[in-house]
């Protein structure tokens, strides 16, 4: 299954189901093509499944973090292309799963930055419930094929990032790596943007380690009048 499978016109009747939570539907307004995209993804057939396998997890980042509660946005790329890891939150894995290398590096920087002991599990739901939107720029992926669905989600991603980026309510945006930083032009000057290299093992030593994103985020939140995030 490739983007070509979904290259046809994505317009569809407005009564097609969508799992985008109601607060986000109200905040974003019309999301052209989203319902049709979801319907096609749900009925896709191929040698490898669409992940996350639990379709209710596709919008987990938005479910756990309604727009009115968003204080921090952390942009990921796409779900882990491994069915045991993909859970709908950027960089996060279910408790009990081995830490992917990017998340292990995030925890390593967390410990260095704040002088704390990182959690033993990789479930970042606690961050999301405090107002950290851990959203991937593609909400699904094909098992074993990283980046397979990025193009499919491009319109929706531009839509929600643009809406938050235009919002007069200031937020902190954490952009790790060049792919996340490509969305920088959509983020207005009222926000505080924290950028560094990606925590991937391929780039972590080229600017992620030592970037102190957690303390910098909490400092920025204080400047904006918000309470800091409890990262552990």
C-alpha cells in the first residue's frame, strides 16, 4: 500500500465518521477530505497492516490533549512502524515495551537537563494530560514502512498546525529535527519555538544532547504565565 492508493479525490459526504475528538472538530472547523481518508485507511487491504492497529489510537494525541489545554506542542514524524510500539503519541510506547532509541535519548537528555531519574516505562501519556500535544505529522504508518503515510496526512497536518500557529493564545513549540522545523513558517511570532537536532541516534550527538529542551520549555511556560510541566 502506498500513497498512490489514496491519490484519488478525497471528497466525500460530510456524514462519514471521523474519530477526531469533538473539541478539535469545533476548533479546527471543516477538515476537507479527513473522513474519506479515514474510511479508506480503515478498509485498506495489503500485505502489512496500518498502524496503530487500534484505530481508536490514531487520534490519541488529540484525545488526551484538547485544544483549550494545549500548552506545548512536540512534533513527531510518524508512528513507530512496529505494532507493539505504535500507540498514537509521538515518541511514546506502551508501558512494558522496550524503549526505542529515540525515546531512550530523550530520557537521557531529560536526566541530564533536569537532574532527575527518567521513568522506567516509555508511556508519555502523563505529559499529554498536562497539555503537551505529542502529535505526529502522519497519524498512521504501514508496518515496517516508515514514512509510508506522510503524504496522506499532509493536508490535515498543515490544517491543525496552521490553526494552532495562528491562535492568539501563545504556546511553546518543540521542533526536533529538520522535518519538524519545516513547519516553522506556520507558527506565529506570539509563540515560543525551541529547536534542536532530532533525538534519533543518527543526529542526537549533533545538537540534541545538551539542548536542554525540558528546562527551556518550563522557563518559556513560566514566561507565558503557565505552570511548568512535570516531566517525571
